[in-house]
């Protein structure tokens, strides 16, 4: 059977090099639809060389030129929206509406960096001493790289490369080998928008490809999003190689529900946040903590809303939730559900029994589990599937303590009509992103995305102002000119006067 082959994008063209390759599935039908080549060391080296050569000129370009390219890039992305959304759905499996939402959030970052002249403004002080001025300025690093996961083949790369490119860097993107085609199209459109060929390259591959990226001396910064064990490894290896690193890991996002929370609001939020994109989101709500009495009414409302949820292929416009990424991952989710059941949890809605779970494709139905304990594997591990766990807490303080004891700290949300309770939650919860009556508090592009504890390794979050700082190096300049006021000289340390 002849299959379409996905290569790499280097120097402004697709390159078909590398002996190893892997399958790319359409999860909605459960069949392999193409193959992807894996980059060996030579392919990675050629991509870095192309980026380094192109960056030498791009880093000297005016801010006005970079800004115009990003404006034109935004226009091209929007013109090709339907094409990109279809690629996302075909290789990931998420429904078209969800793929469109991912694309829209990615575009926000491109829009953010069209303001790069303002974002790169430095600071200036006149006459810090007699005849001496001081300023701070920021310059590009050179070549940066991004290693991104399967669950957002457009949005997560767009958290990284638009910021890196707009600040004057070259960029190497290593997307997930499970859904690689979107990344190539994003890179092609950047060149069509006027970006220099070779500045933005895509290399597909596996662990070997990643290893070469981490050790390559001309790559100055690494951005990563994925599981916590790999994020920790990426951080340690890249830092040891002298690179800047931001490595975002796993999540176990909690939704704390107080007795005064609106029942309909809670049910809509829980279903959309737990089961959207089949739960394969690093900001999905996977745990609901019911505080005090009255929690059963929320569970009944959630069960009723789940019965209205349509699970199916992205090709059916009525579908609201698609399949999981692979059959191996589907089986892992089923194992964790079974483990919770065997340890006494109450399966209120069982995704293993959903009709679509018996159809072709990697489907697993939405699942609701009550009576979960913190010692269960289903709670300890990041399930990354359409499973909502329910725990109970007697008070808000107890709920906050429960959440803070979890090693993951990506996001957390509270649902309440009490402003004082919300303020307490915001101040004391240990999470990088917090929602108040918002179940998935993903920040807009001009605020930064990132967690804490085992959800983030490194000092900075992605995009926003922290992204600008990550992809640039600062210089503090102190200057005086001949003919200005004389400065006292001598062997002592000069002080301002």
C-alpha cells in the first residue's frame, strides 16, 4: 500500500532525508494514513546550519521589517485556516470546532508579536552620573528550538516560534511524530509571508532527533511541552549543555466547587473542561473537588449533561468529542479506570462501555468516577483522557490543602459566588494559572502560560513578556562621550556623583 510520506522542512523546502520512519494514524478511523521520516544527526545539523545562516541577516533586520513579516504571516494563516484545521483533525482526531479553537489561540500569539517594536523597548536613564548615561537593551540569542507534544500540533508550537522569530532568532521545531503535517504547513506559510528561507525549519523524529537538538552547540535555547518525566530530563540535559530551558510538564488540574456555586454553570464547565478534545489537554480539568454538602446535585447535573454529549469522528459536524491519539493510549486510560474501580471507586459513567468504544478508531467514552482517593493510580498519574475524578473536602481550606499536596501545579479553578472565598483561593493555591468560575484558565497571549512544581522546569513561562525575555539576552550599557564632564580617576571603585 502506497502512503504519503512526510519529510522535514529545511532551507525553505521539504527535505526527504533519514532512513528511519514511523506511522501516522488517523485516530478517528484507526488506520495508518501516512509515514513520517525521522531526522538523524546529519538532518538536524543541516537544519541548524540553515537557521544560523538565515539568522545572521534576520537579526540585523529592522523591527519594522520583522513586524511587517509577522503581519503578513497572520494574514496567510487566516487565509489557510480551514486547511490547517483539517490537518489537525485528521492526524490528532479532535473535532473541527476544537481544532479551530486551537488554531485561534495560536493566532493570538502571532498577533501579540506584531507589536514587537513596543515589546523590545529598552530602558534609558540620562545622567546617572555626571556626563554618564545608562540603558538596557535586548538582543536575539541566535538559534532556538522547540520540542512540542501531539495534543496541540498548531497552538503549542505557536506559543514558541512566533516569539523567537519576531525577536530576531532562527528556530528549529521538532513536532510530535504522531501528527507532524501541521508543523510543515506553518513553516511553509512563514516563508510565503516573506520570512527568510532557512530561518524556521522543521525536523521530524524520535528520541535520537531530540538528543541531537539538546546537544547541538549552536542551539542556544530549548522550549519543551510534554510529560513531567521527559520535561525533567530535557531540563537537566539542556541545562547541562549550557542552554536556556523552559520545560513544561504534566498536569492534574483541579476544579474546586463550593456549595454556593451555580449548578448549571458547574455542569457545563466540568463537561467542556474534562471531555473537550477527549481530555488530551494539559489544561483539562481531571479532578473535581466538591466542598461541604450538596455535591450530589452537581454530579447529577454533570451526568445529565454527559448524556447529551456526542462522541464521534471529526467528519461528522455533530461530533463534540473525538478519539484518543492511539490505541495504546486508549488501553492505558482503560487500565487506570479499572484500577480505580478495583480499589473501591464508584464508576458513575463508564467510557469503556460507550458505543463508540466498539467502533473503528481509538474512541473512549466520557467517564465520571466518584469516591476517588488520593492513593489511587488514577489520581496520582496524569490520565490524559476523558476521565473526571471526584473527591470530597469538608472545607475550602481542606480543598486547597488537597490540591497543594498534589505534585502537579499547572492550573486550578474555583467555582463560587463568594468573592472572599475566591480571593482566598487565588492567594493560597499553588498553581501557575488560576480560574475563578473559568474552568480552563489558559492566559491570553499577552500574559504568560506556565505552571509550577512538577509542571514546570525552568525560570520562565511561554509567550507573553516572559517569552520575549526568554528568547533575548539583555545588555546593560553605561556610556559617556569625549568632551562631556570629566570623571575622577583612580584605583578605587568609581561611584556615581
